[in-house]
């Protein structure tokens, strides 16, 4: 059975909430179907509280802070372009221009665009 997304679980919770099932009744219906992949009782309770407050958006709220992963194809392309334009560019200059950390620069250089000596 394919793994369900968070939003799909939340849609089921919303459906059960609209059916006026309690948290316990909802869990009793979901546990036999989803087994170990079933959301925890605390998660179901938290979402029921959200629905009771009138919040029905099933997507995650945006989070503040730095994005989880800056090592991606777009960043690798940008870094490769910087190096093509200036073969003597330093790690520090790359960090400042791309606004990423030295470890991310290193990962992109060695694992994505396969530069060995920089």
C-alpha cells in the first residue's frame, strides 16, 4: 500500500470531523486501516482542535527561518556560472553572492558539479 501524505490524512480527519465523529471514533476507524502509519492520537486531537476553531486549511503553515535545503539544481547552476565567469573566485565570495554556507558550497562543488580542486 502506498504511503499517504499528511494532507491526505488531514482530509480524512476533516471528513470524520464533519461526520461528527469524536477523536476516539476517528482513531477506531483509522487504526485498522492504516496500522503503524496512522496519525497519533495527539495529532488527531490537535487537528480536531484546529477544525473546532474554524481553521480548515489542510496545508502546513509557512515556517520562518532558512529553507531546509539550499543544495539543489538551481543553486548548482548558479555556482557553476559564477565559476565560469571568474575562475579565481573564492569560497567566501561564493558564500556572500549566493547567500549560502561554506558546507553547502563544498557539497555543490564536489557532489553536484564535480569540481575537485577549488
